[in-house]
């Protein structure tokens, strides 16, 4: 019988904050600008330039700390982490080593064995690096510093996780808290949330931690899961073979489903941190902290409770709608306009989720305005458009937030209700299908469905099937 | 001189600072570093009981700016400092494996 092993995992999560400007200068953080058009002497590390802290970065960092039960460091400062690499024009990254802004917190996650606390060792503020692009033609490296100085927080967990499921639950929890705070959209694919996995294995029942490795470049929950499973097996195989585990940084290769050690020529991991003399320390007053506490939003649990109370939604709906603050806000604002909570919820759970999946988007990307969604729901309620048309309009709203009234008008999707045109078609359909008419009159209720279908076909869908059915009943009764 | 710096230390510090030193420079650097450490020893003799570590030379705190974009596109001026550029980007020797 082989040995039993336990996997021990801690995470370093980098989150890009949703500020308008960089952490230490007034350059835009907007995505997709032409290379180096969002740069200045500060974020390019020009000698003599002076960084000044963005107030919003401190606010977001403290809010995330409060939401994850951290102690807020009342006197904190910035340090320089020295390293030479072209993505870093200053030759040091401004970060926090000695007095990080938040410390000793935790979040609760749900696991198969019930809820569990994952400790947060610290959260610190730092700046992002530039982007390196390999130019194959010239065989050189091109550098775009637009990302240089974009604000990040790094959330360092305690080694409290034991498997991939717990890691995913922890990341989901962080993403939920942070997106509810509006501090970041936390998209793994786009890099606004990045997770480095520190993993070691040890014999089950022992206390001493094994040698750990750090894994980088994990861009999806799937990659994280695969990487964790692969790395724990790799380490167990080494231990079983009596070989040592080397403490190293490994890069996950998603395409090949494996990781490999990253080697640097000069691998001296000595960052020679020291306090940044350009940035004066930050002292957080009780009064300011109190304002931050008051600014904490309603989080998921409270929101679910309130939605249950105020709108009478079932648990299933609550689970889905509150998974994103944006979705929850859209629900609430739309309901305020159309007074139909369950119908709003159905649209969000049905078509909205379907389209998000199909277009591979995140709830944070939803652009539909509450006014347009409310209008669509009311139009369908009044029978102005039928179900199929409503779905088509919804899709157009999903892509471009079109005004449903003008869209329906333009596309001629309005339902013909009780008009002469509709009556004429009904007459034709009845005349053309004497057998179905006879079947219906002989008590075959199903036959009317066929006649409704024929009518809808001639009307090209621009009729309300329910109303058509009623009109047919009336017509057939009259004529018998 | 109480402190003597080994050749290994000088080599290591040189690598960290990305400096290539000649044998004469290494010798000079060893002496300089030894003197610096001697001076640190001298400072250590001071009684600092109850004195907060100084992290900034000015007695200022909480210097912050609002989250407002104040910079426009300065690419041309900034790239003017670069020895080489391509497609609006700086070029550097290849860094990928």
C-alpha cells in the first residue's frame, strides 16, 4: 500500500484595479491604446520624475481588505523591489514589503465538507509592468509601457487550500467580493485577475511543509485545475522515486497541458527591497477608515436575503442573479421600471445567460440598459410582439442595447392583433383546411393547434399565437 | 578595518547591480564596502531605544492625487530618448528563450 499524500496550496492573486489613471501618475489605464500612448516620464522611470499615489488605489485596497476581514495597517509605506528586466523601466517595481496596507484577514469558502476559512496573509499595493512583444522578424523585443504603472493589489493567502476545488472556490469568492466593490472586473482571461499557485505535497498526517514550487501563467479556472493536478502528481512522483523537489518557478503551458521550470541566467532572487524615498508614508485615520467601512456595499448574502424579501424570488433565481453585482443591479433597476420581478429574472437567467455563454462574455460586459429591458418586457406583456420576436429583440439589445420600440418598428415585427388582415388570414386558413375544422368540431382539441400553426405561418410569425387561438375558437363556434 | 569583504560578495553584488568590474575596481569596491560596514557598526553604538525607524526624510504624509487623467499622448517625446524604436515601441535585445 502506497503512502498517502496531502497537497498544500497558497495563492498569490494579482488584481488590476478599476481606476481611471495609473497608480503614481495621471496617465490613462484605458485598454487598447496604441503602444506607448498612455505613458509619461513617471511610468517610464525617467530620472527626476516623482510618483504621487492615486487616492482611489488606496481606497480600493482598503475596501478589499475590509471585505476580507483584514486588519488595516494604519501607517503604511512603499518599498522598491529591485530587478532588471525590460518590462520594468525603473529597474525597480514600487511595491510594499514591510508594511502592506492590509494584513491577517480571511474569506469563507464553501467546500464539500462545509464552509472553511482561507486566511489572507496580506494585501499590498503595487504597479504593473510593461508588455513585451517578441519581434520574430528582427529577433528583438519590442516594449509597450501602456500597462506600466497600472495599479494592482496582490492578495497573498495562507497555505490553507488542499485541492483545486478549494482554490477555485477561493478565487470565485475573491472575484465576487471585489466585483461587488467595483474595485476590478477580475477577468482571468484578460489578465485583470492573475493567480500564481504555490504548491507542495507532504505525507498525510505530517505537519512540516514540503518544498514548494510556484506556478505562473494560469489564465482560466480550467488551466488552474489542470496545473494543480499535474503539479501535485509531479511532486508525488519525485518523492516516490526518492528524488528531491527543487524550489522553483514553473510556467504553465496551456496548449501542451504541462509546466516547465523557468530559468533565468542571473537567478539571484535577491530583490534588495528598501523604502521608496520618493513616496511619503500613508497614515490612515480612524475617521477615514470609518468612512470606508460605511462605503462597503451590500454583499451577496445580504442582497439575496433582501431580494427574497422584497421580490419573492425563488432560491434558484437568487443564486444566479446575485452571482454578479452588475446582474443584480440590472435586475433591480429593471424591476423598478416594469414591476415584474419574476419576468425580469426569467430573462436574465434564460436568454441573458445563454448569450453570455455563447458569446463567451462575463456578466460585467452586459450593456443592456434597464429602461430597454423593462420596455421589452412590457411590450411582450401587452402582446405587441410574440415570444420569438422578443428573443430576437433581446439579442439585438444584448449586442448593441437597441431601443426595443424603434427596433420592432424598423423590422416590422409588431404583432397583428385583431386586425382585418389577421381576420382575413384566419378565414383563408379555415377555408383551406376543412378536415381540421371538422376534427375540432368533433371534439379533437388538438386540431386547433394545427390551424394556429398555419395562421402563424401565413402571418410570418407576426401574430400572438394565444390570441390567434382565441380568435379561431370564436370563429369556429360562430360558424358551426 | 574590522570588516573584510570577500571576492564572492563583490561578485554577487556586482551581478545584482548588473556591473562588470575590473580587478582594480573590485579591490576598490571591497575597501569601500568594508568602510561602509564599519560606519554602520559605529551607528549601531547609538542608543535608539524608543526611536521610531525613519522611513522618509521629510515629515510629510498622505501626499495623494485624485484619480483624474491629466496626461495626454507624449509618445513622440518619450520615444525621442530611445536609441532604437519600431512601430511606436522601444526595442531591446531579445528576452525570450
